[in-house]
């Protein structure tokens, strides 16, 4: 006989609705050396959070311009991840980039 402990039922049918299309935000160059640029064509302010590979947040910045430059001169060479949040603190984009020195 099968008991409820033998299986897991999931009824999650939600679909995430993003207020900003992730393709309207891009980070370049990748790999970078002294700075990264974020192109925001969404015409909406967003926030970027940058994390090191240990998952520690090392920078957070409001992006209000079409192109924002972020200096990476104080970052060590290596890999970093980022998340872009809308005004409601929902993730609208994420990715990774590398720094070469």
C-alpha cells in the first residue's frame, strides 16, 4: 500500500510576472577589468546587487540612468554574480561576469 509518506504532491501553478523584460537590461564587457557597464533600456529605475562567489553582497546600487558604469578596481580578479531588482524588490534579471586584472 502507498502512504502519503511515499510521494510528494505539489500544486504550485503560479507563473512569475516580471514588470521589466530581462532582455532590456545587460551588463558588459564580460570579462571586465576596471569597470562594468549596465545598459537599462526599460525606462524604469532598478537596483543591482553584486555578489562574490561566496555569496556575499559586495555592492548595491540604484540604476536610474540608461547606462551606469560601476568601478571594479577594488574587486579581486575572479567571478561575480549579479541580480537586478525592480521597485517592488522582485528579481528581473540575473547573471555572472568575470574580472581579469
